[in-house]
C-alpha cells in the first residue's frame, strides 16, 4: 500500500528545471514506475472492460462506498481483468456519464476529496487512447482521481524580425489561477473539452486568452505533441499536449480576454532558456518551450548531451499505457 | 528462457507502415517488454558496475565461455547487481576495449555468431546514456550482441519552391548494402563513431553520401531526435538518431560518393506519405520522415488521431533504460 503521496511521483517535471545542468539525479522512467504503482496498490480502472485509468488507494477508499457503480474485481473473471470496473449496468456514454457525475457530486457535497474543490463545470472525454471513441465524459477536476488520460493544446506565439530573430510571447498566469498562479506560461493553452476538435480548441484558446483575430488564426500550425505523467495533490495526471506554432506580425500584442493570464511579455530565445532553467515556468509550459527551442535549432546535442534524455521524457508512452 | 527470437520483439517499426490506418494491432510499449525480457532470461550487462546493455540468452552461451572477461553475478553482491559484469581486472577504457575486441575477434574467427559476419571495422562508444563519458568502445557489428545504446545521424535534405512547396531528397539504398538493401532512405544517414561529435558526423555523412559543399553544410540545423528499440537477427538494438534539416537550393542534386546509396529522387510530401504507408522506407527512415512531416505541419491530429501514439513510440525512453 501507498505510504504517502510523496513516494509516488512517476515523472516530475523537475528535469526541465535542471536543463543545461548536470545529469545527476534525473528521475527514473515512467513505465518502471507504472509497474511499481500497481505493486503499491493502485488499481487499474476499466470501463466496458477497457482500461482507461488508474485509481490511487487513497481515492479508492471513497469510490468503494459505491459498489453498485464501481466494482472491484480481485482475480481475473473470464475476460475481466483485475481492477475496478465501472458497472456494466450503465450501458452507454450517457448512462455512464450520468452515474459517475452523480457520485462525484455527492463526494463534492461532502467535501470528501480536496481535488473536487476545484470543480470546473467542464467535462473531459474518457477513452483508452486518443484515437478511440470516448466511453463517457467526466468533470475535469476529477480526472486525477481516476488517472484518466488528459489532453490539451499549447500555442507558441512568436515573431520573426526582418533580420530573422525569433521572439516568443510568454504569458504570466493570473495570481488567482487555481493551479500554478503567477508562473510563466505559453501565449495560450487549455484543456481539450469533451467533443471539441484539436484545432478548434487551439483557435478558441487563442481567441479567449490572447484575442488573436480570425485572419491570424489561419496561420496556426500543428507541429507535434508532448506527453508526461505527473502527480500532485489532485491525483495522477497522465497528460498530453498538442502543440501549435503561430507566427505573428511584429505589431501584434496579445490581450487576455478571459482573466486567466495576468500579463504578456515578448522574450528572446535566450531569455526563455534562462527562465526555464530558473524554474519560473509552469513545468509543462517549460517542456513546450524546450520543444520549440529544439525544433527551431536553438539547442544542440553536442553542447547539451542531456537533451536526448529530456526529449524522451517529454514523450512518455501514455497512448500505450492502458492498452 | 527465450524460445525463439520472434517472440522477443520490443518495438517493431511496423507502426510506421500502418500510419493513417486504424489503431488495430498496435504493438505494446517498450518498457513493459523490457521487464518481460528480464523474465525471459536476458541478462543486464554492466561495465564498472553501470548497466550499459542487455545480453540475450542465445548470445550469452558464447560469452560465458570467457569467464575471465564476462562474470555472471547471480545474486546481488554488495553494490554489484545481478547480471553480467565485465571483469574489473580491465581497469580503463583502453584495457576494456582491448579485451572485448579480443573476444569478438575470436568469436568472429570461429564464425560463432552471424552478426559478426557484418564486421565493420568501426567502433561505437559504450556508455550508460549519451551524456556520460564512454567506458569502452566496441566493434559496431557487435553492439546488438550486448544490447548497447547506439546513436546515429539522419539528414532531411529538402527544397522549398518560390511558392513555398517543400520537396525532400530521398535516397534508395544500394542493392549491395548489408542491411535493408534497395529500400528508401533519408538523403544522408550514418552511425556515430566513437569519439566523433554529432554535428561533425552529420557533416561527414552529407559529404560522403550526397556530396554537399562546405558552404551548404553550414545550413545544417539540429531539430530533434528519435529513439526506438528493435530486434533483428543482429541482436537487440536500442537506437537513437539525431535529426538535422538541411534546406537546399532548388538546383542542388545529391551525388553519392561512397557507394552506399544507389540513387536519389526528389519527392513531394504527399509522395513521401504514400511511400511510408506502402512500407518502402527502411523503418527508422520512415520515422525520421514522419517526424519531418509532423514538424512541418503536413499531418494533423484531428485527421490522424493515431499520430500521438506514433510520436510517443518514436521517443522510447532509452536514455533512462539502463540508469
């Protein structure tokens, strides 16, 4: 069993803070820890007999009080694998969504779990991997309770001077943000709500968080993705971010329209490296910036031999974790 | 114990052939298979008490005949972990290199192991991860026998028309190449020899394989890396490739000067996608092309939801595998 949440960190985003420093005390790889997690009593979570998550013992103590909804299978039963199964009495997307929502609302009303104080009234899709059809949708603040795969978009808004110098618009998160207040962020970013397309979500975030015009939004370019698995007080967070580059005219200035970003500044690539190493970025935004710096050839492998380690860690194999 | 090599594939590069197709029958993730490999009798290989490889049982039957060089530790002995340890009688880089070379020369003379028929007279550095100092160097054709981490460079040579259309120079490997004869390849690629820098190696390959001038070589841009682990008749191959983009003038034509590439053709991005899906590329070159297509926004996540899976699989966590 799990003794404390602190011995349960899979992949902290710490390494991005030590970038350009030594290779000492790098954290171990994700998948080894996934095995350890199972040994420590985390329970695979199944919907329609497909694994979609991992429930930590300290959250299971709450869910096990709803045995009509969450059923513990201790040993393989026919095709059913050991773990927690959402009851098959709830047969489709709508019924599953409704019953899980009911349980979460009850736990929230009792103030049983801290994460639910951050209730967002926004749902995430639940599926074994990104390519498949969703099996249900779950309130965003609860996804860590089930270790669900989460998705989001991050947009690198950058300018290129006549001489070719790149600068990037970096946001500072509002001091009142629930998570990582007052830390540096990409120009725009946000979670992918249930039912929304990836590009559609990127456009929405650019409009809400930086007031980018429709004309400029047509320049949004998908350029890759990152995946990582971390843990915090909200639970287990296996997360992937779709990354977009957006080249902006030099006279553009982002204006936040939803109150999530406190201010913006236009930084050189060298300033961004300094901010990453100083730990001033929200960790996953540091990873997105690092990916930008790599793709745009601002860091090389001869002068920073740890880079390959970071690139691998930024692409944890989450899409195959629950297969 | 291992029944046959065919049940021992970690990550085939097969998924790149099924790109843009369904999510069916995707291979499992690397690290799970690493655990299975240990269960099946593969032995961690240590030098100076640091793991640098993994020895398959069918290769160990040869190495165990040299007990003064390769020592099997069955249970933890003090700080020594179970596995095969290169004898500490060989104290430094030079002594270790010499003794392993002597064993390999003997096995080659006896024709004991098929891989050694591909003797290259080129050494690879042996280290627990890319950032550390090498502990010895080993003949290239033997690296699969020890499951050593291997590194190489791949160069995307591309042109951009006045209208902005990208095309990429694709090589067809010589029909007499030891490995993957007559398959499609990147413009230039090659293994990283012991003691050579990454950029230095990329320049050398561009000169030898495509006759790129010094002036054009100054445009070489490091843009990332990929990592994967596969197995073939040569053994266990955990491999990482440093990727470079090289924008070329439209009147440039690559000319092979070392006989490794049979011919070159300039393909559109759409033609390259077709060749990837048709399985005409050497698998890791398909991955390098896929990485190029993603970074340059020719594929997106809405129309190809499997893409995230492929991106993760192209970045297997090899740098932390032997830590």
